[in-house]
C-alpha cells in the first residue's frame, strides 16, 4: 500500500519517529488546509459540499485542541505563544494598511 504525503506524515507522527517537523512538512499540511478553505469559499460551490468541507476544518480543530490539552506545558511555551500572537497582530495591521 502506498501512502500519500499527508498520510505518511501522520503515520510518522503516530509511530513517534519524528520529534520535530520541517517547514516543508508544516507547509504541506498548510497547503491541504488552504485547499479546504478554497473549497469552502468558492463562490460557485454548493452549500452542501461547502458545509461538509467546513466540518472537516472543525474536526481538525477539535483534534488539535484535544492534543494541546493532553500535552504538558513547556517552560518556553508562553513566550513562544506571545511571539506568535504578536506576529499575527503585525500581519493583521500590515494587511490593513
């Protein structure tokens, strides 16, 4: 059985072979999520399919939220999260200008 890239990454994650993921791995997941977003916001799409796609996004969100709740808090986590929030705010302000 041949796995696509996203499935292979999931198997690697579940098997515990990888402790850190490359920017390329994160970008691949981001592309998949953006593809779902495009399906949801496609102006000629039908509401039924768009709603199914949005449910997929919610399912991913719930999975990630559960994983975050189940994992320990790390010493640098709060600092890293604050830095990411600052980056998001700067991006929003930059886009508004």
